[in-house]
C-alpha cells in the first residue's frame, strides 16, 4: 500500500516557518488595554460630560497620578479604585501614553 504521508509532511514543514512580524507582546499595549475603558469613557477615551473629563488628550502625568491615587485609595472613587487595581505601573504608563496621543475631540466610532 502506498504511503499517504508524503504530502502531509510537506504541509507540516510549511507550518514550521517562524512567525515573523508577530506583534511585540513583551510590553503592555496601551491601545489594547484602553478597550477595557471604552464602556464608560468612550472609544479611545473620547467621551466627555459634566461629570468626567475625557481620557483622550489627558496629560500623561495627570493620567498616571489619577490611576495611582485610585489604586492606593488616596483618591475617593465609586468604581475606579477597583478598575485601577487591575493594572501594573507599566500598564498604566502604556495607557497614559496612548490616551495622551489621542485628539481631545468627540469622535463617532
Ligand atoms: C464601569 C465604568 C468605568 C470603567 C470601565 C472605567 N472607568 Fe475610569 N472612571 C469611571 C468613573 C465613574 C470615574 C469617576 C471616579 C469614580 O467615581 O470612580 C472615572 C474616572 C477616571 C479617571 C479620572 C479622570 C479625572 O477626572 O482626572 C481616569 C484617569 C480613569 N477613570 C481612567 C480609566 C481607565 C484607564 C480605564 C480602563 C482601564 C477606566 N477608567 C475604566 C468609570 C469607569
């Protein structure tokens, strides 16, 4: 009986080509992390009302200070104390950079 394994071996070899150009997952991705904030702060932080200033365009310093204060409980919060506890310093910095780079304007997603 003839072997049917030869074509299969070829496919397996193709599959072994290294994953070039894969996303750099060694550092936190600010844009990706920002999606968890969109429900309350709008897409990419573009939600503005009388109660909350938009995250989009917020200075990195103010963003980091706010998140650290929420996390350590020094700034009173209804919900952000719990949200902020989920993130490391590195992740907060990545988000700060991302939000600061967004245009501070209302956008339609
Ligand atoms: C469930 C709704 C909700 C989610 C999700 C949420 N926030 Fe908030 N955020 C709030 C509310 C409400 C406040 C006002 C403070 C409070 O009462 O907790 C706030 C305030 C803030 C502030 C302070 C703004 C200022 O006045 O200086 C920052 C910064 C912030 N949020 C960042 C984030 C980031 C970053 C995420 C995602 C990782 C996020 N929030 C997710 C509801 C939310």
